[in-house]
C-alpha cells in the first residue's frame, strides 16, 4: 500500500508541476486551454493499436474499430514536461507495451487492463 501511495503522490506532484511552476507563469494554462477534436474513421485494414492519417480527408485518422472502442475519449494532453505521467503496462495476454492513461482495454487483443501495474 505504501508503494501505491508514493506512486500516486509522485504523479500528483508531477501533474501540479505541469500545471504551474512556482514563481512563474503556468506551463499549462487552464484558462486558455483548447479542446481539440480528432476525427477517427473506422477501417478494418488498419492494424489494431495504430492510427494512420487519412490522406483523402485532412485532419482525419483511420483506425481499427477495436482501437477506436478501446481509446479513452477525453484525454488531457500536456507538453513534454508531462511525459512522466505515463502509465506503461505490458499486456499480460499479447505482451504489447501500452500506456494505460489512454486505453480502456488493450487495443491489440481486447484484454482487460489491471487497475495497477
């Protein structure tokens, strides 16, 4: 339990650092944040877990329907300072490396993701 709390506290501190650096302007400006809409088009030909630009529709990406279903719909994206918030997990079933902050379940094999690594 102590390791889990330390990990949680570390992630909270990293998030706070991304939002505001002491004695300076915020790194991530919550007042002027932007909502970006990414258009995803289902395509069975695209490998699971992959996104390919759709050259016929600029601003649109093609992805396997399972990948689209596995993807969390509301994702906070920060700058490079926030990279340490990643939550890498090796899928027990297919052994692919995935960042759990972006997925409801494994986009490659549809296995459930554990709550904690």
